[in-house]
C-alpha cells in the first residue's frame, strides 16, 4: 500500500471507531472512557502500519512492539483509574458538560472525532520507518529505542510511587514528594513526553521521518499547556491548598531538577 492509502484507511477506520465509542460512552453516561480507548487503540494502529509496509523486518517488529507496550501500559493504567470511579466521570469531562451545555451532544461528538484525527497525526513516527528497507538499525533507531525504553521505566516508576503514596491512609490530603516526585511535580507527564521523543528520534532514521517530530512537539504542548499539567495543578490546588503551593515553590513543574529548598530530604 502507498503512504496515502495507509493514512486514508487508518483515518477512516478511526473515525468510524470513535463514532461507535461515542455511542458507547453516551449509553454508559461516562465520556471519560475515551481516554482508555484512545490509549489502547494505538496498539492495533501501530501493527496495521507495520503490516502495511514494504516487506516485514525487525525494524517494524521492534517499533510496533514498543508502541504496543506503551499503549497497553497507559491504557491499563487509565482503565483502573476511570473504572474505579465509574459511573462518576473524570472532572475534565464534567467541566465540558458545563462548558458545552447548550450544544453538548454535537460538541462532544466532534471532540471524539478530533481524537481520531489526533491519532493519525501522533502515529506518524510509526509510519515512515515501515518504508525503510535497510536491514540493519541505524543510530537514530538505536537511540530512539533506548529513549523509549528508559522513559517507559521512568513513567511506570512514577505512577507506582504515586500509587504507593496514596495507598497509605496517613498521606490523605498530603502532597507526594518522594522518589521522582521530589524532582518534578509531574514526572509521569515528563516521561510520557520523553517516550514520544524516543518515537520521534526513531523515525528520523527513515526518509521523511522528520515529519514524525510533530508527535513529540504536539504531546509537549498538550501536556505542558493544555490537558496535562494545568488541569492537574488546578485540581491539586483545590484539594491540597497551601501544601501544594509550598510544593510548587520548591519543586520543578515539568523537567526534573534539584529541590529549591535547603532541605533536600524526601
């Protein structure tokens, strides 16, 4: 298949898929489920791209496998979070109900379709390498694989540390400030972005792969300025108040770094 044919097929399938998911979410009255579906759907998309390339190679196997590990890990993490509170909806979607109350149905349907298109754009780093017929891995692909692997470990560790902190009753209402959370207020988001940096670097090893850098640039913008850090900060300020304000004053927002307090104990 040609590149345009692959992209067109993927876009059409995703548009139909997310329309069906919209109907499911409306029936369950919980639109936060889309976060889970969005994450999991990258797995079949990555394998569709891999199987549509010019012959089968270890490059396609490695890239699709990395994408699947990321997709399934994130999807499973979100599944536990979303369905632990179901039918209560995530605060972001409750807010959208308020913001779009005069035209909620069509606006939310459009939002779901936007998620479908976003997947086509974000998955570009998985697309260009499938046309690379070189047998050996190049330096970009080796470095990209290493970045993805290390970042997956970092994000998993950050999520695990936060979960362990929250399981202890005495920590209720307190700010998690140990482990990776001592060096960044959002280490999970940082490593999530770095995973996409790794995919982008991997893509640089193939013709036109630089276009795949759109993905990490988009993820950075969304996490840092839109749906990631700003919403998490607002929620934490509401729930933890002055404790979180003190945390903001001592700990880097996104990029990990040393504490700005004289006491560096965690």
